[in-house]
C-alpha cells in the first residue's frame, strides 16, 4: 500500500445538490478521537446516535445522526465515522470543514493534534481501501460503480449480483480448477521420473477440456453482463430522405430529430439512449450520405462527422428508401455507400439493411425480418419495428437471459477471459502434441492463471504453493 493509503480521509458521500439527507464519511485509524469534538459524546459501535453535530464553539451546526464502525467491521476495513445531516450543500460543507478543523486541533489531554493528516478523499478512495483491506475483491469493487451508474433495471440487478460475489465466485471456481491442473504439471516438473505418463494417468487432458468448457460458459455470461452495463453504439446511416431521422424517432418513441422532405435536413449527429428488453442501446442519427452538387459546407461537415461515428460503431443500420429502390441512380449511390462501409468498418461490426417506407411503396415486401436481406418496416406507422428490435438484440449478441442469471462485467473482464481461453487452447495443443514439452505446458497454464487473477486481483504465487504442499507428499 502507498503511504497515502494510511492517511485518514473525509468526504461528502452523497450526490451534490439539495436533498433530505446528506452524509459526511470519514475513514482511517484513530477516528475515535473525533467523537467528542464532533458529537459531544462517546459513540457506541454500530448504533445510530441522534443529536447535535457541533461546531468549534460547541454550538450545533445541525442535528442529525452519527454512526461509528470500528475496524475491521466497516465498509473500508478501517475505522469509519458517518455524520448524517440535512442535505443542504452549505450544511454539508460546514460539517466537512469542521471535521478537518477538529482533526487539526490540539487534544487537551495530549497537546497534540487529534488526528494529524486527515485530508479530503480522492474519487473512489473509500472503495479502493475496501479492496486493499480485503473487504471486496476487484470485481466487486467495480460492481459498486456499476450499480451506481446502472442505466436500466436489468443492469442494476446484475451489478447487485456482482457486488454480492456471483461473478467472483464463478472466477474463483475456474481458478480452483486451474490451480489443480497446474499442480499436476508443476509436480511432474519437480519429479521428472514420472514424466508424461503421470500427466496422462491423472487425465490432465480431460481436466483441461472441462476447464475450457467452463471458461466458455463464464465468458458467454460475461459478454452479456458487459452488454448490460455498457450498451452498444448503433449508428443509423444512409442517403438523404431515406427516413433515418424518422427511424430514430420511432425507436425512441419521441420527436427527437427534425423530419422534412428536404434533402440534408439532418446536419449534425443526434444521439439517444434507448432500452430494448433492458439492454441499453445508444442510437445515433447522422447526416445523409451523398456527394456532388447541392452539398454546402455545413452539410459536408455533417457528412464527415457521420463517417466518423460510423467508424466507431458497434453496429450500423443501413437505411434504404423502398419508394426509390427501382431508381438506378439511387441504387448506384447505395452501392457506393455499401462499399465504403466495408472499407471503414471492422470485420466483426454488423451492418443491418433496413428497408423503410413500406407504407408508401405499393409493391413493398411484407413488413418484418427477411433473413439476410434485412428488415422491412415503416418508421411512420411502426410496422416492422419489433422485428428490427429483435434483430438488433441478436446482432449485438444478446441471448435473452434475465438479469437474475447474469452479473455485471466490463470489457476488461471479457478480454481477460479471452486471454485465459487463448492460453488454455495453447496448453491443449501442447498436451495433444506427440512429444509434449511440459515446460511450455506449465507456462501456458501459468499465463492463463495470471490472466484470470487480473479479474479479481486475488492471484499470488503462494496460492499455487499451498495447493502443491497440501495435495502432495513432497518429502517422500
């Protein structure tokens, strides 16, 4: 731990602004010295004490609750003192300044400062200390922020599951299996006379295959959790007057973008967050894509911004106008846009063809999904929108699981599990080779273990040594 982690800290723990209740929180060692100057009494652990919260002259700054949580039975694992007052910003600032003042004042009994070094907390420092003091692992600590930032009910429920340890338990189960497998390989390296026969007799290949299957299961659930937390950026693109803004309005259920028959109405990016079955999607409407005459400087800037958003998209809705689908010039322009989409998008970014204005095209196909040909709909009447929503969910990888079966996760967790899987596949290839090199096998398993440990921050070399000494009779 860095020196700053041993310094007592204080901060306003509630959101800025006016509210019924506001909280000033302190954490660190030796906070008992502040009980008397702040509350005029000695506080009983884990009891709510109502009374005046005192200023330097002994008068009441406010009347509220004081709660005392001695270490290690607190959120941070250190002494924690919470002052619950009325939620006015001035009152809370007065309490905050009083805490700093009381800490710097000399204690009449010792003549020294009551709590030297008390300072304002940095962002996230209370949860950081909870992690450093073993109250939360890294995944749980991240779930605290995910729960606060959750934009949907499903995301909040999945974050609560992660905070409760569901994700960490899944990772821990993988870790236990991986440590056992490493134990077999490392023990064989220590006793070379056993050689590869020992590995085969212990069914290391079967254990490795089972472990890979479990990693795939956790990875699938982690991808879903990351999707619930972060959402996906979906860009609506196409030629002018194809109905892109109408589609945004229809998906959002509100008149967000201006819709007119005039080409080039949308000049800038319009973005709206929506939910589909609890999955957050950030839908972005862009300027119509076109070249040639009639494009002024403002629209040209809008088109350039549209391509910038397209390049960063997780999925693209390529909107086509069904009323112009027999126009050769329109088809040629669509083909040009499609070719550029292939150039600027990564190979794994899906493009969904959306055939709009079905209500105005007499020979239009029926509204709904049409396989690889995309979705036919009418943004003005709403026909076919449900089919588009379901297509979007499948495209972004949503598998229809409820939040009760998922946990909050981040892209770094997905990437860590992908690294675990890659190292396990390399270990499997080595083990299946005619003459396995056990050193290389052991190294791939170690790298997989390290990658897994980055999720919770719990890996250490002593874990492996403990398993080896507890399972094998080394002294034999």
